[in-house]
C-alpha cells in the first residue's frame, strides 16, 4: 500500500493588533501589508473545511510546511494550534519566516510553545538542533528542517547554519543505507528568489542533498506557487511546493501517494470545496 501524505503550507492565520508595544517592531509592516494587499484574498473559511476533509482521505501523515501565522502573535499561534488539534492524523510541522517574524518571537522560540512535534525517531530535535527525523514506515523516513530566522524590515530570508549542517550530516549517517527519504523545509531547494527572500547557505544544503541518492523528494513552501518539478535527470530530487493554502483565490496543497516505484501528486485547490485540479505521476530514477 502506498503512503498517503498531505503537504500543506503557508496558512497565514491573522489577528491584527494595534497595541503600540506590539507594533514597535516588524509587525507594523505585517499589519499594513495585510490591510493593503492580503486581506482581500486570504480567508480562514476554506481552511476550516480542511480537517474533516483530510480525515476522509485516509492519510498516513500530514506535513505542515510553515508560515502558520502572519506576524507571530500569540493569538495567531492559537488559531494555528486550534487547526492542528482538529487533525485526527499524525502531523509534522516546521516553522516559516512568518512564525519567526520578530526577533522576540525567534529568541523565545514561540512557535514551539504551540506547534512542537510530538515524536522523533532520533536524538535530534527541531527546537534544539534545527533538524529531526521520523519514520514513516515501509523504509521511508522524513527529515525536517527549521531554517526560519528573524530578519529586518522587507526581508524574509532563512539560514541553514554550519552547526545545523553538521547535525544533518550526522543524522544522515545514522539512517540505514537502504532508507528512502523525504525532506521537509519551509524554504525552496533552489535559491531563485531575491537574496532578501532566499535561504542563506542554501547552496550547502543543495550540495548535501544532491550527493545523497536516498533523498527522493524535497517538500517546501514560502513561494506561494504550487510546483511539481522532476529534477532526477539532473541528479536532484523531486521538488514539491504545495502553494499557499491560506489564499482563497490561488490556494492549494498536495496529496502525495508514495511507494518504492514512484510518487503520484494530486493538487487540490479551493473551488467552493477542495477539488483535484492536477495529477502527475513520477517514477523514482535517482
């Protein structure tokens, strides 16, 4: 039986605040961006329909790719926590840049007070080491990364740090030689975004992943663009971006059916209900 996994990212649960103490930070920009640009296209209505719909799909796991909040407010994290508590399926979450929106939220690791993963199959954890692993069954493993960092105004870059790279190398060495691996990170695999939106030291992560043929697929968010890219002929894994689930006009997420032969990706979009708009099958050749 194939593994059935939902890849969902970029929820952007939002609670505006006019508390001067809260706005004496990057949150001022986040609030203005919401009012002037995102308010007309982002909605929680279609997200509220997701937990029950996901339950009907008989999933093995849900992978949540970050940006649960808009400005890392506690009230926004509470909305995100309420959402994941409605999921009756095991889930794994990584933070995005909006979940580390202010230096205070990043320093206090507020994300983990609300959305800490409950299981890990190795001694590394996202909160302490920025990397962790979970067994998905059938010789499949999930490696998750926390590369979110607080930045100044107009920037949303992340960081794959040198200590994190060392932990990841150690973790990969511990996994069986015949393991098959999925990667989950908020930031894209290739650094095609402007530097202010890219993953610092992303090239080091790219090189490490390219060298390990056990890594079959790299799952990410951040761009708000649903992407299915089979880069195996070039020596890279399959790249999957679930898109921005919080956008009611273009919002999407992916259903993955995975076995030893390949992966089938079904793209769901909101069209008064969650509807499959694209299906693509890819064989493993790497």
